[in-house]
């Protein structure tokens, strides 16, 4: 996630790597997140898979939801949501039957 794509895209992230949050649930993490956040969690499910399907949580009073995204396509969600180029439901509807977004 620190290497740009061929088109030079990268997700803009603020990484929190603190053992104090190791056992926090997604709901507990969301409760700590600021309003309008796009929370990306590398939970046990993500770390157990070679694809690294990160849990992305949209924290917003207007548009909220959860979906998984393979790490190599995190930039697409973060860039487009933060710039308001696309809506959350466009990514959610493009996820596979397991709820994982693999890109367009």
C-alpha cells in the first residue's frame, strides 16, 4: 500500500499501529473514529488471507457501511470517497458475493 499503482495512485492513510488496539472489535474501533472517517482495519480475517481483504468502514451520518477490499485496490476506495468522485454504494455493489471488492 506504499507502492503506487502503474497510474501512480496510492491511498492516503494515517496508520495506527498500537498494541493497545490489538483485540478491539470493528464496532469498538468505529466508536473511536471521528465522524466522516474511512476506517481501514487489518483484522484477523484480513491477516489470515494472502489477498489481505481489509475491512473498510465508512463512518458518516449520510453514507455508512462496511465491506472488504483486497489491499491492492484500497487506493480506489480511499481516493474516490475522499474526493467525492464516487459514492460508497458504488463500491459495495461491485463487491463479490462474499462482500470483497476486487476492483472494477
